């Protein structure tokens, strides 16, 4: 049971990073300025690195000879366990940066707390990721401020992004049964504890960006049960195409 | 990645003979020319065009490989491809910065690219049609780029030469990475090996064209050689590339798509080398002039990124203005 819970919780976390990395990678070569082509790619690389570490660890915990790629490329939509926020389409630069900020502001205290996990591999992954995610907060946060306190158009686009995305943030604080088990066992942080730090990070940024988080709108939840929106299937179809077309081949 | 074996040094100049002689003496003494030094206008224009074309090639070159990032077949390959395309963006950035030292802005250069006035390497107007193209681009296109760029590390213009040193280190890593993709595919399933052969079939001739027209048809090369912007002729570099690459193809078990390719003892001053068949220069000029399969799509993609991003750049400028204004107000109070 303990191993099964750890396996499931690691997969949830790995899927979050894999899917958001993929979304960021979609920008590569198409960003508003060259510096952003580099920065978005950097964040995509950080996140794919974290995903690989987590999938490998999950595969070891499972002990059935599956690889990181088997876990990433050979599971379908209903088996993916990422939260809904990370699968949201890029839409525009405002959506992309706000999505990144929401996620990074959650992961920073998460990794901070995971530095004291009872699992050595998780501590290692946390040590690397905590530094990266601090940069993601800074980078995305600066853009959110520039857009919110920039032109009329940029402010309008950022407000639209807020309307679209804030309903997916509640899910970050929900612990699945597996994640709850791992939190009680001291393996992974308790997601439900992190809301205050998350808000402390976001509040000053949103104040400078003249941005408010709407209240009283029912949240969207379901990713941890494999209940996704329609966009994820298309993302996976593209991502998994070669592995599906050539079963068993090595690349 | 790489700029075309550059078409055209600009020899027009209005300086006095004494000035030009003194400049040539510095070049002949292998002194580096720095941005603030006096230089003939033709030298400046040639470098702006060459470095600009090189920068544009890096930026447009992100697209054919970017085409496979979201379909890369493993997490490791995806990370490596992302990092490679990111390196190309980084090369574009230093090259634009090197060109800016000569008095042209990145915005001006970007506008020239989008309007079709500035050129970029014609290799990027070919589509990437299977995963093996990611291997073949690294192996052949970056391989050809290295042949062209190693001599540029000794280019007479200091900022370009220094940028090239870093670029070459990264390119040589890309080249090995590309070859390793090819090797993996050639040792894989029959379908994978077929992908590798298909990529070589499509990219071999365009890679040879990257060195530019034959020396006899390369009108302005002589002036570039004299100014030590260029150190070897197009044909010399092409020959070097073929001699290095044919044995690599053999090791992969792939067939170079040139029925006239054969060893010739008389080449390379009697040391021997591979003689090759005729290059289809009509195709080369057709693609350079804008009629390759992907020319229109490449510019359209760059233009879309630029236009879609306009509001983001405007927001950043406006925000910086607002901050500066608030600071001034605070200081006045």
C-alpha cells in the first residue's frame, strides 16, 4: 500500500511537470521576443528535468521494469494524473505567464518542504527544483506586473487570463488519497498546508499588477482522477505519436 | 546554426587610397578590427549583411527543428532538442549584438528579414519530414556550419570572431548529438533505418549547397578573402566537408545519394578526396530567391510570432516608461 501510494503520488507530480513543460515547449521559436524564446525554453527544460527524475523514481518504486518513457509515452488521457491547470492551452502570453506564476508559486513552498522528506531521492529532486522554481516565480511575476501595469490591451488580456485560469488553482491544494497518504508518512509535503504561502507570494505581485483574484466562482477539479478537459488528449496524441507508431523501438 | 557561404562582399567604397592601404596593412598584420576603429564603408556593409544573415539563419533555423520538439520520441531526446534549439536562439542573440556594434539595430534587421530583404541560409527552406531529420540536421547541417564557421573564429572583425568561438563549441556538440541520433536509428528497426536513409537522401544536396556557389561563380568572394572576413573558398570548404562526411555515412551503413561519388587520388593536391556529381544550382537559386517548399511558411511563422508579440513588447515599454516617470515624480516630491 505504501509503495502504491508513493507511486501514484509521484506520477501525479511528474505528470504536472511533463505536461506544463510540453506547453512551454510549444512556444519555442514563436515567442514575442528572442529573449523569451530562451526563457520559456529554459523553464521547459527545468520542468522536463524534474519530470524525468520523478518518473524514474516512480518506475523504481513500482519495480516492474517500466522506464520513465513508458510512463510518459504509454499512458492515455484517463491514466494521466496532472492537475487541470497545467494542461490549459497557451492561448496568449498573458495566459502562459499567469499559469506559470500560479504553478510556480505553489511548487516553491512544496519543494521547500520536500527538502526534509524521508525519501532521499525526493530530497534530491527538491534540492534542484526549489532553486529553479524561485526563478520561474521571478520571471513570470515580472511579466505579470509588466502586463498588468502596461498598456490597456495588456491589462485586458491579463484580466481575461485571470478569469480563465483562477478556477483551476484550487485543485493544487487538494490531496488525492495517494498524496494524503504520502503526506502523513512524511514522504511528500501536505498540499493542503501551502495555501497561505502561495497567497503571500502572489499578493504583492498582483497588487503591483493591479490584478484581483475573483472570489466565489466554483473551482474545476478532476485531473487527479484522470478526468481532464479535451485539450489533454490532443497534447498526448502529438507527444506520444512516435512511441505509438513504432512500438518497442529505441530512440 | 549557420549562414550561407556568403553571397557578395560589398567592395564599393569612397575612402582615399591611403586610408584603404593603411586598413589593409592592419588586416594583413592579423590585427583585429574593433567596432570603434575606422573601417571602409564596404567592409562595414559586408559585415552587417553577413552577420545579419547569419543571425537570421539561427532564428529561422529554430523552426524546422522546433517542428519536432512536441513530437520528440523520448524525454531525453526532447530535452536535448529543446536545449539545441535554445542554443540556436542564443547564437542569434550574440550575432545580433555583434551586428549592432556596427551601427544597425536588431529591430531594423528583423524588419529586413520579415520583408524578405535580408536572406538567411537556404537549408532552412526545406521541411523536416521525419524524426531522423533531427539527426541529419545535426550531423550534416551543423557539420557544414562548423566547416564554415571554424575559419570565422579568425575573422578580422573582433566581435564576430569572438562570437564564433563560442558558437563553434556548441555546434560541434550538436553535430555529435545529431550523428548519435542517426546511429541509434541505423541500429534500430528497419523502419527507423529507412527514416535515416530518407533524411540523408533529402538533406545531402541541400547541405552541399550551404557552402555557396562554385568559386568561379562567386563574384565577391575575393574581396572578402582580402579583408580576411573569409579565409577559404566555397569549393575548398565543400570538399573538406564531403571528405569528412562520406566515411561517416559508410559507418552508418547509409548510401550517399550521389551515383557519381568516387574516390579520386588527384584531389586535394594529390592527397586524394571524394569527387562528387553535379550540384543542381537551378534548385539552389530557386530556393535562395524564395521559391523553396518552406520559404513562405518560414517567413509567415516569423511574422506571426512578431505580430502576435507586438502587444507584449509594447506593454514592456509602457511599463518601463511608467516606472521611470514614477521615479522622477518621487524624486521631485
